[in-house]
């Protein structure tokens, strides 16, 4: 449910994004809109039986795969450990470079792959590992084997790790209205506006996730408190250099949502909280 709602809080596509997305879907023969121009951000949710070619693209006459069809939108993988290991591993390079190269004997083609990956999974096969009320019935080593279906390098490339705890009956039946997507989208659009202005002199760059090393150093300066906090987290959790960069980028985005020009220690602290599934804690029984 959360994944499906994500596209409703993302900013409207620019004309450049709409044209690029439409071209990809046109090549794949997916255009069904009589107007011809795709204006809604794609939301792709392939089944876990998909092949690596179906996900990444290819074939005798190379076609865009699901990751390219999700360009400028969301790729949702439900029950992540159920996907074949080789299918998941082919996403590592596109997640890093935001582009996928398909090479054949006679030619090579590049497809855009600037998608937002959203994945969901149970904590164990029975679904009750670390449940506050129910007991996990999985045998010894089963939980570790289940979680190890997701490799460390792939997990390292996912910015936010969020544990969704069970919702109580009182919360489900509450009549108190919650915050709607429209108000959340306004905050997101304000943050994106800040980022577009930040990268206005960089063609093709419009959000923090696309920052190169030069922009990273000039736009993500930390104060002493934030630096010490991040250093402590790196040492305690055994985080990688990639995780270090992603924590700071997430903190930069949190600061933008907070309309803060500088990254403060509370922004770093919140970003670190979203690395709860890094290899230091992955599969460890609490």
C-alpha cells in the first residue's frame, strides 16, 4: 500500500521527463494513451518469476526491461527474497549509474534507468521474526538463510531501510483523519524546487540522488557534531564508503524538506536511522 501511494506524492513530471518516458514506452510498444504523451510517473511491479532479461532488457532485438520502463518513476519488487539471485544482482550497476547497457554481437544500446526502487519483504518465511507479540516458528538458521538471499552489495545501494511494525486495531479503526498525499506532495515539491535551483547549472541533474563527487563536496558540508556522529555510526555499524555517501545525500534531502540550508546533526541522525539493515545487523536475531 505504501509503495502504491508513493507515486501520488512525487512531483509532476517535467516536459523533458514526459518526453523521455514516452520514448522508452514507445520503443517497447507500451503506449496505450490516445494522447500519446505519458504524463503520469510510471509504477512497475513485475512478478517475482521475472527473468533477468525481462527486468534488465535485451533479447534478440533488444527491448527495454522493467527498470527502463520505470524510468522517472517507481519500480516495486514485492517479496524481494523470492526473486532469483541473478535477477536481483543485475540491478546493481543500473542503480549506481542510472543507465543500462545491452550489448550484442552486432550492436550495443543504452537505455535510461533512473528509477526509484521500492522493495518489500517479510522478516522471515513465517513472517513473525522480531514480532512484538507472536513467536517465530522458523527453524535454526532458516532466518539467516532467508535474509541472505539479498546480497550485501545490493542492500548497500538501497538508501532507506524501514521496518514496518504491526498496526494495532485502535490505529486501524481510528476515525482521526491522517495527512493526505496532496499536502505531502507540496512538501516534496518545495524540496525538489530547492534541488532544481541548486543544480540549475548542471544539465540533466535535478535531485540530490544524481549528485556527482564535485557537487557532493560543495553542497553537503557537515558541522563538527554531524561529522562525529557519522564517524561513530561508521565504526559501530561497519558501514561502507557507498553507505557513507548515501547517508549524507539522504541527510541533504532531509535538510531540504526542513528548508535548512545546512545539514545539521539531527538530519545526520535521522539518515543514519534509515540504515538499520546494513550488514552489521543483517539477519542477526535480537
